[in-house]
């Protein structure tokens, strides 16, 4: 889990704001269970379930 407002290693620059607003932000399921859309040029997910922490 990220440290207070810290973005975990490997996360792109588009995500600092959600991590700053929700310091306990975490995946709601194992990363191995995320399903990618079948698009060759992008790494899109069907869904990204998260826990906001608390």
C-alpha cells in the first residue's frame, strides 16, 4: 500500500492526484486478475476496481 500520498513505484505520472487525495488507494483484487481489452496498441483494462482506504 502506498505511503501517505506517495505514488508506488512503476505507476505513471497520470496517477499522483488520486494517490494524494486517497492515500490508502489500493487495488481491490490481485493484479493478476485484471483483464486487458484486446487492443494491440494500448494497455486498456475492462475495469480497475480500487479501495479508497480509510
